[in-house]
């Protein structure tokens, strides 16, 4: 593994400029004060009930996600670069999805193998030839980015289905403002509070042509037992829209309505946090009780907009990921600004051979896995685990990709022994509307709280931090 | 052959339903072996039938009926002129390359038993796709007993394969799963079948499979009858599995005690000599 | 407002109110059970508590005998009884979670806090003293929630629907508590109007915090028809059926005004209110108090169905 880049102390141990004030402040603030504030933050989170659930655990229906009070800071120039890269990437993603469900130019050109698309379970035949308003499929993307040195950012994953975590971005900022006003006064931190406005503007901008001039937007949640329910209710509240479940909606004559105390009310845009599979029992899983029967026919008739569109998984699938640089070039004719992590596709024979030779060094991921599950971190695995993965890889190479073990950058973090560096990633949220692409300066920084750990997922002991983008 | 089809799907509710929404795939389209002379759908409740085409080119109708409904009848009636094309399907709407039909679905996932069956058959017939498909057709027809009791619409290919029993839906699922497991694109067809034994009243529609043979194109295999598709087959809808081609998918709001009955009448209206 | 949101608010209020009512019944029962006569086995206050809670059927499928232990478990802590105090709070919080954003922070805090504290009581108190503390805690939790709702909620349809739930439940509960006397046995050597009879009626008054109010209003000793008068017809008595219906009518009117439309719920509530206003106590007693209460509970349930159909689904 390469040297670890610390975002505060940099490569040579001297404090990097964006962290100048923070570093001074950390050395000034008495440890007990910091600790006190940390506990205060925890109490606030508990009180407002910001929770998440971990799948596969019993009796852990609601758990708090740990919050770290030391902010992660990006300079304006760094952020500007990331933003340009994100915008480029999301534009390419939308062009690609439209193409795959339309003219299929990229397949005809042989840039992406046909079977990777057509035989992929996340490709939705139902979307074939389907027009969506303003050709936007992904309205909300959460692009996971990691940093390895002062100038190199990699995209780790494109979340183009129902990315979550934005409520943490907003709540973390809220709490930091409450706990550390003096720290803010020593920085010029770009605000993130307008995210809900930006999101609402984005959603309204893609309303169907048949909607009224003030379209009705709703947020569709799977319900209170979903791990992200808190976020759903939080966002609905901030957006000022109804938080609906499938049973609140019904479809009549290819138009979607919600049941209100004043009778049926037409719905124009559904910001849905329900997966494709569960959206409509008449089109997808017939046993789903989370969706609204007939919503797909209303969608196909152009009477309602789904954000994100159905079938966007074909853009963020791990098998497709490795083609992203080619996708950017194909549609935009530009070199990608943000790099991909070098990726070996085990479906290709020479790649597989390479990977099997170097399992001890590589990270091997299941193509359809998520949340850090179903993955092998070579350098951290024992012999038995490696051999088990070797067998899996050989029997179904198509299901795996491999990447080098990257040294995620570290950021000072408040842990038991005091302030210590911990590995982080970053999920900025990109909004794509009819009029423009909006990116709120910041995002969700996830931090691996265990020393040396590279797994930042909240389901596996990760925490979050406030992310500051400096104005100057 | 000129075939007349009358297909009635009736629902009765002990406690009236407050509403029903349904998605129908009940309307045939033309292809080289089939020409639709006339066809119409009637729904017993007041509602608008919205027509659209699905991803595979099937003609779909959806409707929402408002209650209280103690009964709902969807009836279809029409005539189709068919021609024997030696089971080869040409001139139909094709929205996807054959490779799409290698996708597995929950209903058509091949388990080890089905894989072994397909592999064992291939071991005997060799790699000639058409020969292999014919052999699978013959074996499934011989091994699996037609029996409407043990299976239902949500039975998977592998479940039915263990039971060695099932209806045309199950046989078609097994056939499709087996073909895909040896790399042959295959799909599910729903439709009607005109029996030559004089029986015209049936209590369900029919289903068979189509498999892709590069030298011929899509070829119809009816494992229930142990034959390839003929001019006795009226082809209605195509899908990856039953769910994609189901005649009716729907949801009921309110109400309870639903009883469903299906009546299908398939008869020949006029003999014509084909040259 | 989403129908489901209104439904959640309505039931949130109902469940909190119901938990309080159960605690009140159990308090009366506990008091009656401490009378020396209760030791003779001639009285049936525990059985009567189950009857008053309206769940004799469910109870008898699980227990063979109604005594302090079984009834306490069933009405307070049982997970098998859908209307136990534990389940009431559990359901109240589930409803609250589903409408988090329609609640004020104070309301959420109250219901979430109650739910968290409930865990402290485990599977039941270990002593009678602790049990009495538990019952007081339940009533305080309800008062806290109600007070916070009253003090912090915006006066719009969210508030009105939650009030509808509250008064629906309260009307039902007051009617049932009046019926306690019907279920309570008076041992053969006790006479009507005798000391035990008196004690039973006083306990009922006490259970709805109305003993003092009774003396203020009537300045008389405790008499059954006056108690019935207080709890059925007196507008100024906040738990009386008349008062509950005054509030139901008013909140339904607010909704009708805001929505510019009224329906069966408004008409039914007004009709019930009018009947309560025009009734005299003598008539009620002539008809039979138990029969009157039975009829009232049915018409109250019909109003619940009307509200549900008109707004909540």
C-alpha cells in the first residue's frame, strides 16, 4: 500500500493551508472541552432521532451513526476541480442511459459489450424507448470520491439509483454551527443549507408537460422500517412536500393521485426512495406492497416523472463502472477530469489471470454487492479467505472486479486516544435539472473510525463528518 | 386455420372491492404466421381502457374501475387467421437482440437440477442447437405430468422441475430456464391453442416457449403438447417469463373473498385450404 | 394533508388517551380490591376491570382466572393484548414516527421519551407500590403529551384530527367507566345505597379525577344519578360525553370550514350532540343506564367509521 496522504499535514508533515486555522484551534482547545462537545453532539443526535438500521441484525432497528466533530476541509480550488469533474461525469451518465435505452450507439460502436448491458439484471427492458422529460434519467447522484494525494481524486462509485446520506450533510452542518460557532467565525465556510431548495427546484423543473405550472412533488418512502426512513422524513419536511408510502398513491387513467383528507390530488413528480423492483407490482415484483400499482403505466404515458428514472442502475453497476472513462469520452469527446480507480474486469481472461496472481494485494468486489459486503481486501485477509475468494472468482469471474488497495486520505478525527488521522471518503450530491446542474459545496464525509480501517460504511463501524468547502 | 377465441376472466367479491386496477396483455399482433381479423376487449365496469405497447412490443391495456364492485368480468373475443410456418417466428416485432433473452428471472432461474438436465441432454445431442432443443422438448413432455393442482402462478421453474408436475406455464418456464442455461436465448409466450380432439372449452389460456436458433431465428416449442408451434397456436404476448406476458396483472383495493374463474373457448370457424 | 397522515395523528392521540384510561381503570380496581370485603371473594373487581376495558373475549382465551396478577399483566404489559398499555405506547410511537414532520419537537420528545422509559419497567413492577407508581407515570405521560400538543401545535387540520382522535377515545372511555358499576357485583348482604355501593361510586368518580368536581357542582353526597349526570350531560365537565361531543363537533366544524366541505361525519357528530343536549337524567335511568351506554358506544363507533371513511382512507 502506498503512503497515506493526510489532508491536514500533507506529504511533508507541514500543515496544508486550508487546515491552518483548524490545526491552531485543535491545539488550543482543551481536550475535555472537545470531549464535552462531542458528547453534546451525540445527545442532540439521539434526541432528534437520526438513526439508521443495519440489515441482517436483529433488534437493531434503530441505531445512531457516530458523528465526528472535527470537520474535513477542502479549499475552494480543490472543490472547483471536483465540481467540474462531477458535472462532466453526470452529464455523461445521463447521455449513456438515454443511449442504452434508445439508439444504443455505444453498443453498436463496441465500446461496451452488449451482454454486459442486456444480461445485466439492473438493465430494465421496460425503459426501452421510453422518453423521459428533458432526457434526464439521473436527477440526484451521489458520487463517491476518494483522495490519494494533493492533486488526485478518484471516483470510487457512481450512485445513480437512490443515493442516501444527504440528511447527514445537512444535520452535521447544523450541529457544528450550534456547537462550534467560534470555529466558523475563523473560516469562510460555503453554506450547504440551500440543498433542499435546490433539490425542489430540480424536481419541479422536470415535471411532465401535462403538469400545472406549480407541479406537485412527493417523496416516496418504503416506510418507517426502512433504514433511511429518518432521511426521507427529514427531506420531505425540508422540501415542504408530502412524504408518501405506496398505499397513499393510486393510479387512475394513467395519472397518479395521492389520497388526501380533501380527496384525490394529482401527483406530478415522485422523488422516489423505493427501488425499481418494488415500485409497481403490476410491472415488477408482483409481491411488492411498497409501490403503487400502475405507476409505471402513468410514467410510460408521460403523466408523472420519477426521480431518479427507472433503470439507472445500468450506469452505476460495478461492472459498468470500469467503462466510465470510455463513456465520458464517447459522449462528450472529452478526457475525464476525475479518474476511475484502475479496475480489472474479471470477466476478461487476461484480467482474471492477473487478479488471481495478486489476490493478496488487491481489493476484489462483487459486481452487485454494496455497503462493503461481499468484498475481499487482500492485504487484510488471511489465507483461508483468499482461497475462498479464489474459488468464487474461478467459478463466476463475471461477478467480480478487482482494484488496487488504495490509500484513502486521512483527516484528523476525534478518537479515544485524542486526535488521530482516520481514513475518509466523500459523497457529494449532484442535482441535474432541466435548467442546470447544481452541486451544493460539500457533501457527506464518511470516516472509518477504526484505526487503519478502510471501510467507511456506516453499517460497518463508519462515522460521518461535516465537510467544509472554503469560500476563498 | 381460422381460429376464434373467447376468453372470459371473471372475479367475484364477497365484500365489494372499492377499486380495481389491471394491466392486460390479451391482444394478439400480426406476424408472418398470424393475422388478426378482429379482436375486442370488454370490461364489465365503467372505465377507460388505455392502450400502450410494452418493452417487448406486446399490446397492453390498462384500466382502473371504481367500486363498489361485487363482480368484474374482462372478456375478449376475436378471430385470427393462422398459417403453419414450421414453428419459425418471423415478421414479429423485435425490440431487443436475442441475447437479452439469456437473462434469468426469479421464475426462470435454473438450479443445479435444471442445469444438469440441460447439460446431460446436450451431452447426447451435441452442440446442434435445434437438435438439442427438440430433445429437451421431448424429454420434458415425457417426464413432466400435466397437473394443475400442485403449482400456481408464482411457482418457479426449479420448484416445478422437482415436482415433475405442472401446467403449461411451468413446462414453459422449465424449458426456458434449461435453454438459457446452455446459452440458448429463450422466452415465454402466452396465447391460445386449438385442440384437434374436439375439445373447445378450456379453463385457462396456453403458454409455450420460443428459443433462438441462429440459422432459423425464433422457433416455438410447446412442451405441454410435445410439439413445435403450429397453426393451432395463437400467439398473444412474449416475455422473459410468465410475469412479462401474463394475460392479467392487477390489484384490488378493499373488498375480500375474491373468487376467480377463467373460461376460454377456442374453436375453428372455417376451414380453408392453404396452398 | 395525506389521509394516512391524518389517520396516524388520529390514532396517535387515541392510543395515548387509551393508555391513560387503562391506568385509571386499574387504579380504581386496585382501590376496590383493598376493601376488606374484597378478601371474602364475593366481589369481582378484577373481572370487571377486564369487562370495562372492553376485552373480556381476548382475555378469556389466554387466562382462566381474572385476578390481580393476570389482569395487571394483560392490561399493562402483555404483548399479546393489542390494547395493553405497553402496546398502546408502542403503537402511539409507531404512528408518531410515521408522521414525525407533522408533530412538533415537543410532542415527539414526549412520546419518544415515554417509549424509552417504558422499557425501564420491564415485564411489570415487582411490588404494589411500584405498580401504583407505574399507573401514575402512565397518566402523567399522557398528560404531558396532551399538554405539549395543546401548547405547541399549529391550529390546522393536523391539530384538529389529533383532537378528534382524543375526544373519540375519551367519549368511549367515559362511557365504559360509567358502565363499571354494571359489571361490579354487589354482594348479597350489601344494599344499594349502602357503604360498599357508595364506595364503588366514589371510586369511579375518583378514577376520572372528578370527586372534587362532583362536590363543587352538586354540593351533595355521592348519588348514582348525579354521577351519571356529571359524566354524561354536564358540558362543564371535561370528561363528560357532552363535553367530548362539544369538542368533536367543534373540531369537525373547523375541518369542514377549512376544506369548504362537510359530510356524514359532521352530521352524525351534531346529531349525537343534540341528543345528549336534549336528554334528561330521568329518561336515561328509565331506559336503563347500561342500555343507554351500550347505545352511545355504538353510535360513537359509527362516528369513528364516518370520520375514517370521509378523511382517513
